[in-house]
C-alpha cells in the first residue's frame, strides 16, 4: 500500500489543513505499518503555473517538444505518476480568498493532461482507481443559513477541476479556524472547536473497521 500526502497551506505550523493531513497520514501508517509514503509540499515548494510554455507542452506531441516544453511535460508526468502509484491520496485544502490556493490549481492543471491522465480520443479517465481524501480548512463558516453560504469556491470546484482524470474527492472539513485568532469571532470558538473535533474523529475512523469505530 502506498500513500501520497500533499500539503498546500502557506501557514506552516499554524495551518489547520496541515494538522489534519498529518493526523490522517499518521492514522494511515498505523493501519498500514508496511506501507510506503510520498510527501509533496506544494505550498512550500509551488509548482510552475500554467503559462504559454506549459500550455504548448500539453497540446504538442511529446516527440515535438522544445527543451522548455519537455521540462514542463516531465513535471506533469511525474505528478501523474505519483497519483498512479498511490492507493490513497491525501490533499490539504485551505480556503484563501474564498477559493483554492493557486498551488492547488497548478497541481490540477498539471494532472489534467491528455495522454497522461485521460485519453483524448475516448474520454477515458486514467486516475480513477484511488481513494482521494481532501482535508479542508476554512477560516469562517460557509454552511447553509450562514451569511456567506456559497462563498466557499474551493470545495465545489475541485471535483469539477479533476473530473477528466476520474479522481473523485471526499471531503473532511474543519471550519471557523479564525475564531481563536480574530477577537471579533471569539464567540464562535466553541463552534470551531466542535468542527475541528468532528473532523479529527472522522479522520481517526478512516481506516478503522466499522465494528471498531468510536
């Protein structure tokens, strides 16, 4: 068994999404002591964003690539191979300015490449055989009935962004993470703590048999 663990937060040790992915990775390793792990920090070491060279690399036959296009193609190929080799993919997904970090968008752009992650002629997806778990964090509350319901554009976007690849994320989310650090939100701290505890409990049960879950 092999785990691909990806972080995208730029907040280092203060990051809730990193805290959640670390907890999930630890739970996975406890359940799979002989398993192997690949770690990628796209928040600390961002991937090249989609630019004219990258777009041309994705739309030009590989045997016609320029050196610059070949370099970008090889990055995409490496990222796709990381997913292909994994039984489980963990992605930390914080919410920045109501959307996904640009590093996650770049990762998705590198994965969504004809000939690597899907067959252009048939539309067949090539990355669908993985358990894809997204550990999301949000500074505010965006649920139904809240003033900013619908303002979270990261969680609805990701399944669509990766749809050609066949990857289907399932989300575990902790919200109101700004409550402990923004005085105006202090009254929401209990809701934040409850949301975080619920996310942690769901993570702890990910690889526990249903009969043993607490």
